[in-house]
């Protein structure tokens, strides 16, 4: 089969874009709909694998004419792509769960993020000059063939994981592994990016609440009052985007008992003493809990002492730790970066 270099590169670019897009979706979702994104992510990534033999041929021919810096960037892009694929397969099968003290899933995301600027450079420096005729029925047929081959590869990987009873079988639909459920001491303490665990003194600490009734400050003992529903306990599952999850019994104050909506409010912002914050749609109010305890004991420092948010159905980065402020806002919930920036 003769396939032009520009078609191989075009196909690879589409597969990579789909892999990145579905990867982001898979990381954002915490509900059953996310399963679709996780499977699509696997198929898109394996389409890259399917295209490798063609790409090798194209690259061999082209690299001879490239200057050294450009060649180095190309090799770097190759290495990062292969490393990202390898960590993806390692996490999926569970064969390698961590390396150098870092979770494989974390390395996978880091590799993908490093790969993006290089892929952009590649597209800008060597644009695939697609022609109108490239969008023919023949191309569609080829795309369908590559997708089918990637799907078959995905099925094989799944079958091998099941038959060889690899750890990957025990993953949740998001791809995460169970770690320390109902044993808070065994649950990882996770930082999203560059936050640091603060040492919060419970005496001067106050929770500031800004809602439809105005602004007030509550001490830890005031939060323990029964009219706020203190002691309400929820069994809820925290699923971190770095590839682990844990279910715990969280106890504290339901946010709906604490925050009175105003007429104009569209979202509620939960903020940490560290500045880390997330904005939630108002309809989430009944589904949020501010926890002071987990597993029958006060929160450990790394888990958010004295107060942390519990947001069932949302991924871990929404579960703001060391909360000191909860505030209604007239802005819509999506008025924030889709993932925290710090
Ligand atoms: N203030 C603050 N809250 C945070 C984070 C953070 O870095 N800073 N990390 C989030 C992430 S990514 C996860 S997965 C959970 C982890 O909770 P844990 O450390 O109690 O397991 O906390 C979330 N809350
Ligand atoms: Mo996380």
C-alpha cells in the first residue's frame, strides 16, 4: 500500500489530538459517562501505535535532510511519545504502578504535557501539506481500518489483562486503583501542583461564610453545633487524577445547612487557606459536605485539617483541603480554569 508521508503525518496528528482530548476528558470526569472517554482514550492512543511502522518509514527518509537541532527535537518527540504510551500501558495493565517514587499515571500526564509543545513545533515546522484529494473515500476507509486495528489492539490488551489476572483488572472505570479505603491513614496525601501542607492553628482559625444572609465567621466548635447538622456522615469516594481512589466515612457539616442561597447567586466558591479554590454550580449545594472528621477521627494535616470539602462524584482536585472560606458568587461555575493552576 502506498501512503504519502503527508497522509501518515496527518493521521498521526489526528490520533494524537484525539488522545490528548479524550485524556483530558477522562481526567475531568468522575461519573459513569467518563467510561466512554477512558475507552476512547485507549483506542486513540493505540491508533498511534498502529501508525508507528508507517511513521518509521516516513521519518527515516526525511530525517536525512534535517539539520541537527531539528533532528534532536524529532528524537525527543519520539522518545516522549513512546514513554507516554509505555506509562499508559503500564498503568492500564498495572504492571508498573510507580517509578522513582512517582505514580505511573503521574508520569503519564507529565509526559503528555511535555509532548504537546513539541508536537506543536513539529506541526508548525513541518506542516503536513494535505490536499483536497486527501479527503477522499479512500482516506475514510483507511481511517476506519486504523481505528479498527486500534480497537482490536485495545480488546487484546483488555483480554490479556483479564486472562493473566493482571492488577489492571481491579481498576475503577476512571482507570484508578483502590488505595487505603476505610483506612484514612493509608490514603495518600495529594497535592495538585505546587500547594504546600499548611500548619493550621485551630484556635484563631475561622470559616468565613458569605451567603444570602450576609457574612459571618464560624469557629471549629461552632461548626460542631447540631443545628448545622454536625456529625452528618457520608461514605464517599475520592478519585484522584493521579490514578488512585479511596472510599471513606467523612463527617461534618452539609454545605446546604450552612449556606443560604441568594436570589442572584449562580455558583459557590470554596477556598483554602493556601489560596487553592474551586467554584461549584449552585445545584451542587445538596451534594457537598464540609468534613472535620474521617473514619471517626479528626482529619490528619495532609488530609485537610481542620476542614476539607467532600464532593462525591467529582474528581479529587475538587475536594478542597484546609478550607477557610465559602462564598456565593453571581458568576457561573465555569468561570475558572477547567483544572486548577496551582
Ligand atoms: N488546598 C488544596 N486542596 C487540595 C489539593 C491541593 O493541592 N491543595 N489537592 C487536591 C487533590 S488533587 C486531591 S486528589 C485531593 C487529595 O486528598 P487527600 O490528600 O486527602 O488524599 O485533595 C485535593 N484538595
Ligand atoms: Mo488529585
